[in-house]
C-alpha cells in the first residue's frame, strides 16, 4: 500500500506542476490508523497528506457532485466501485469527462473502519480480526473501468459463492412472508438519509423527500412512510445502482439495503439485459430504464 501511496503522490504532484488539475481527490489519514477520510488537495504542497491503505473504502466519485457546477479540473483516485460511479455521473450528464483526470487503482478489497473502531473503543469484549468489508465480498468489479492512468496489475473479482444468493432466498418466500420481512427490516429505519447522501446515483438536485410543497412523504418514521421512502428510492435506482454498497455500509441501523438494490440489478438484467450499470462509458449511452424500445416487455400494462 505504501508503494501505491507514493505513486499516487507522484502523479498528483506531476498534475499540479504541469497545471493539469485544480484539485486532486484522494484520502488522508486521521488520528486513528483505521480511519481515513476523503481529501481534496489544492496544490502540490498538499500532496504529502494523501494516503492509500486498506481502509480507503469510501466511494470518492460521490464527491464529484460538489464540483458539478464549477469549472475546476479534477484529478481523482478510483477503485473499481468508484470508477463505476464516475460512469454513472457521466451518463447522467453531471460532470464532463474532459474535466477529469482519473487515476485507477485495482482493488483487493477494503476493510470496514467501523469494525476496527469497535475493537479500539473496547466495544468488543476482545480484539477481533478485521476482515474484508461486507460490501467487498459481493464485488464483481474491483478494477477501474475508466481511467487515464492505472497503478498496478488488475485483480480477480472478489465475489465468493453464488451471486444474488440471498435475493433468491427471499424470492422463494410467499408474498406475505416477503411483505413481513421487508416491513420488519424497514420499520427500524430512522430516515437519517445517510444512504441517500452517500449514494453517487442519488444525484437529483432536489430530492422529493426534502420537498415541503407538496410534501410527498411524511416526516414521521412510521413503517408506511419508511416504505414509501425505500420504494421510491429503489425505483430511482433501478438500472442505475452501480452496486458500490456504500448505502448499506453507512446505515446506522444495519438495514440490508443491498438486498433491495441487488433484486433490482437482477431483475433489470433479466428483463432488459445483459446489463450491468456503470461497467463501461460510451458517450451518449444511457442506463437501461432511461431508454425506450418498442420491444421492451410491457406485460404489466
Ligand atoms: S466494492 Fe470492490 S472496488 Fe469497491 S472497495 Fe470493495 S472490493 Fe474494492
Ligand atoms: S441510512 Fe439506514 S436508517 Fe438512514 S435512511 Fe437509510 S436505511 Fe434508513
Ligand atoms: S444505491 Fe447503494 S449500492 Fe447503489 S449506487 Fe447508491 S450507494 Fe451504491
């Protein structure tokens, strides 16, 4: 990892010195070994603060939304999931490709900083091994899919076992059992909207859940309004979710949000595929449900 940090710092320094970027997005260390955070370097003098280690789990592509209305030229580091997020933003016309200098890092899986924090805080009775993060165990694309420069050789997918295994288990339940299952898990949602804030695909300028006139969803955290939130968000993610797992990772009450996302990914692929969101950037291409074809299935009409 130290070698990768050095290489990223070398590239960022070169980009600033050659006046190719105005800002460079990466990670910086905080006071705790296991806690890094997104970092915006503004000059070559800032570059020494950049680190890359096994806790660089955040999807940095979401940070690009802060720059969408400006003209800054942006350098940034991407793993596989971050790079798919960039494709999401390019397809959604949120940022222009020519404003980006993308440094790709093939990923071997990241560790969960929260699990490490539990160890350090004494929350666990005894120190536990910090394994690869839950979201990375389902990763089918650890390698950047779009980049200007790649650091190191590509890695195999991390996914072990059958893809969508848990989704299939739930599909096999009766309709009543499924309803009960989702009512139970979604009833614990506190509507903090962390899952929305961290999501690169949630790039609407005004979210309907923030609107007051009209107010589409009640502010209470009852199961009806919670379900409304999750159903609307799921429908907005269909064909657009790049499976980065950030929403589930940041949920403070451990709601298995990836189950919903993976069901949508599976269904969109079955109905309109083969299709995986954000796997490649083709100028002008749109997500599956943003296109219309007369042969599209319409049995539901
Ligand atoms: S989801 Fe994939 S690319 Fe992203 S951090 Fe995990 S292993 Fe790396
Ligand atoms: S992060 Fe979790 S608790 Fe917060 S709104 Fe999303 S699902 Fe609900
Ligand atoms: S819905 Fe979750 S997994 Fe999908 S893009 Fe958003 S944060 Fe990533």
